[in-house]
C-alpha cells in the first residue's frame, strides 16, 4: 500500500492456559458479563456500564508489565555508542521523564521539527545510541497476543511517568502552531472510497460503533478525555497500543492509504489532538476493550 505524509493528506477449544491466555480468557469472560448487563440497560446508560468495565480492569492493568520492560530498556546501555536513553531530552531536559509525555508533541531545536513521543524516542536511539533508524522503526507494533515491541515498551514506561499530570502541549513556537493548523486540516479532510474524515466519526455527539462510544473531539471535555487515555492496553488484542498506532488504525478504518510510521501527517494530527486536550489530566496507560 502507499504511504501518506502531510502534503499528500492536505494538498501539500483450549486444553491448558498459559498465564497470558488465562488472563485474556478471564477478561473476555468479564467482558461478556458486562455486555449482558449493558443489553438490559437503557440506551443512554451503555457508555456508563462500559466505563465501569474499564475501571474494573484498570487494577492490574497488564500495561504495567510492559512498562517495567520499557524501564529496563530505557536504562540499558546499547547500540554502537553503548549509551542509555537516560541522556534523552524529551523536552524537559536530558534524563527528565516525569511529566514529559504530558507536554508532547513539541518543537525540538536539535531536529528543527515538532516531534511526538515516538518520533523523539527514535531520534534519541539514533543520535545518542547510534542505532540504525530503519531497523529501529521496522517493527514498531506487536501482533495480537505477541510480546510488546521495544518501542511499545519504551512508550509504556514514559507515558506512565506522566499519569496524573496536566496536559500542556505547547503552541508557542511557530512550527508548533503550523503543525496544529495542518493537523486540523487533516482532521477535517475527506477522502478514500467512503469519503470519510476523522470528523465523520469524531465531530458529532452520541455516536457509537458497536459498544464503543465515539467522542466528539471538537468539544473540550471529550477531547481531553480521549487524548488522556492513549496509549492504552487493548484487551481484545492483548497488546499495548501507542498513539501512533491509534492514528494508523483510524486511517485504516477510513480506508485511506497506509499511514507511514512517524510520518509528518501523524505528528501533525497528534499535535492538533493534544493541543485541543490541554488542561486535561493524563490517565495513561489506560485500558480499552
């Protein structure tokens, strides 16, 4: 499939269970129970029951194990330069992880570009550790039920360090404002075989796909809540999913050309969504169906 960048987008039977399988089965059974409860509820209480389901699963969120793996990777010296990512500046100074994700994406002078978390981590792996960019980005996402990739683990670690922090995606630099403007255009850009845009699903109140509510991202509170809950552990896939994956999968569902990992279009759209969510409180890694 083709890739898409900013210019293209806007005119520019089970005998034994492993521990992992047992967890997934238990969560599935719990989900069935919640679904049964939901079906007996009035329509306007569906989302509240789904939220109770998420809250029940949040204690013991499997993302915690992914985060532990990520912390080990963050502190491990590796690559040709035998350096750790503890030297990486995520925007609050070299080695500062606490609260950093709540202020991303942002402009970085050393790359003269606006970067989201994953773009910045890759930048540090290349410049600090001397790793090959193509190899680092070759497999950013795990398959359903597979072990987390290094990138997913690193993201889980960093975002957990911003849990409870207020979202404050900066818009002071000219390139940050330009990224926001392009991201807004992408959000409303209609295309593909069904003439969809992000706004087709996320600019209307009370829309839902199956049991999944679709937040109206043009309104402040839903925008804050949505942005604050990604990255997240997706129970149905047995995997932690990053924000880059979330945008990639939205493009897939719109039947757009395949979104290239770390493309400018993805960073611009994340910038728009992040800045729209300013003032909210980070809840990542959250848990999804």
